[in-house]
C-alpha cells in the first residue's frame, strides 16, 4: 500500500501523468534516468559552493563557510531521458505456498529490468569509469513540480547484471 501526499493526489485528480525515474549510485554520485528529460526534479536551490558542489536542499549553508547539506541532498551528477522501456517489477502479492505459516517466512525478492538508450555509446564509455553492477538502484514515481521527498518509492535494490548492446543497455537489479 502506498501513501501519497495531498499534492500528489491533487495532480492525479487533475489528470496529470506522473514520471517514473531511476537513480543509479556510482562512486562519483547519483545518475538519474527517465523516459524523458526531467526538467525540475533535483534542480538546485541556486547556491553553488566554491568547490563546485551545488546546494540541493536541506538546511541552508551557514555564514561561516561550513556546508550543511542535510536530508534530501542528492549528489546528482547527471540526469537524462535515456529509458527506452521499463521491463517491469516482479512482486508476489499472494503467498506462493498453500501453507500460510510457510508463506510468512518465504518472501519473493522484487526484481527490476530497465532498457536504456546507448545509441551514442554513452553507457559504453560510462561503465568503463563508473561500474554499475553492485551499486544502489532506486526507482520513484512523481511529478516534476513536486519535491522529490513527495515522490513514491517503487524499488530499492542493487544492480546485479548488465547487458550492453550497440544501441541499448539492459540493467537488472534485485531488492536488497
């Protein structure tokens, strides 16, 4: 069962369509991918630090030069519209076994498969420097004009497999 915020519910009632997007953690930072370019999600609040980092939320920096990034900070290093298709989420809503007691101890692990655009060799170059396998993967559903904290988390796991083709990359992930 998902709980939504009032803003999320109001946008659904207005007939607006939410955007699904994926975050992949790399050793350098988070990369965000969706079916289209995400314009306002994860935009900075306008403060750029001297070391090149961007203030993305949380408590404001204090005047003595210390940086307080606080909760809600994401070290986003890129975002783009590269998702070709969501392969779907695998999750069982009913026990696999007729034995009710055994069904409580057996949980089906959620799996995710996403196909990403690699026509310009973006991922071919990227994964040589930032390996994705073993890294954290998260999928959210939300509206671009709402803060990320009001988006619905659909999946949290780790990338387990990667298949690179000349025009696409398929990323498989499993729930942690």
